[in-house]
C-alpha cells in the first residue's frame, strides 16, 4: 500500500494526493493516515510544500465525501422504507429508528459531520445519512472541509516531524484497521442477537 501511494504521489504530485484522498473516502480501506503522513515526509525532504499539500488533501476528502452525500441525497429516506420493512431485522433497524436518525441530523447534523471526521471508518459513512437527511449542501461542505482540514493538517505535520520513521506506522495501521472491523462485526452480531422490533 505504501509503495502504491508513493508511486502515485511521485507521478501526480499534489493531484496525486488529491486523487488518493478521493479514493480513500470512496473506498475507505485506503488509509488517509499514510497518504498525508507520506505527504508530510515529502515536505520535509523539500519535494512538496505544506500548504498546497493540505489544500490538495482536504479538497480530495471533501470530493470523496460529497460522492456519498450525493448518493444519500438522491436516495432519500422514503425510498429506504421497502428495504427496511423487508430487511430491517438483519440491519437491527425499524422505520422508527430511521425517522429518529433523520430528526437527529436535522438538529445536530453539522456537529456530527465535523466530529466524525476524526473517527476511522465513520468519517466516510456519515456522509450517506447526511445526504439522506437533506442536510443543506453548503453546510455539509463547510463542516466536512473544517474537520478534514484539521485532521489532514495533523497527519501531514506528523509525517513532517517523524520523517522516514512514519513509514513504520504502516505496519500498525493495517492490523488496527482489522481489529476495528472485527469489533464492529462483533458489535453487530451482539445487537442482532438481542434486537427485537418495536411494536
């Protein structure tokens, strides 16, 4: 994974960073931590500048998240109802849960979008319900850019400070992602076993 990121960055420069960050948010297994961290290393070596790096990474993050926001906005909650009625037991959801989620996003959507930018896995997933709840597009883009800008800045400076040692983190990120996925699956199975539909 690291070699692929390095090759694409060497080929595309800031556009390569932008493209990688778009892909990271459309296909979450690509880790933003490694992309921006290696970008920070490139800054330390004089191959890139910090501000354009952060701008490119943040623009890619916003573009990737907007893809899922647009999918959610086009789908809408009402189109989900036949699916929830049929498969809700497997999702441990009923229609009342969906309506609660919609109301929650209307009240607190901007904070959810901002805070979830700092959470692995959830930072991309949150864009779909934001679109389905018809969160105002400008507000979604603003809070996504704000959270992503802070996150990407931290990662880039971590790469800049740690230098080549940052590449060693790649050996830990993969197992950590697997552990998080296993925890999510176990949590889902626990909820599935205990879930009962509302009357």
